[in-house]
C-alpha cells in the first residue's frame, strides 16, 4: 500500500493581512496595555493577596 496516496495535506491556514500585522505591532508597542506578568500581578492584588512583584516572578 502506498502511503502517499492516503496522505492528506492541511493548507487552510489563513495568513494575516498587512493591516492585522500593523495593528498587532501597535498593540505590542502601546505602553498602556499590560503584559501577561503585569496582568497576573494585578489579579493577585485585586484578590487581596499581599505579594510583591519579585516574589511572584523571581528571575
């Protein structure tokens, strides 16, 4: 049996447009948008945990 005949290729992934790429770059460069670590730290503070940033994300 030939495997090449039974193999299916997946090529339906939509590539991002130029406008979508530019929007993503603007969002990354925006200083008002929190990073993932900053969001997690803010969540801990909202939940009332008494933690410091360095305690959570020690390098």
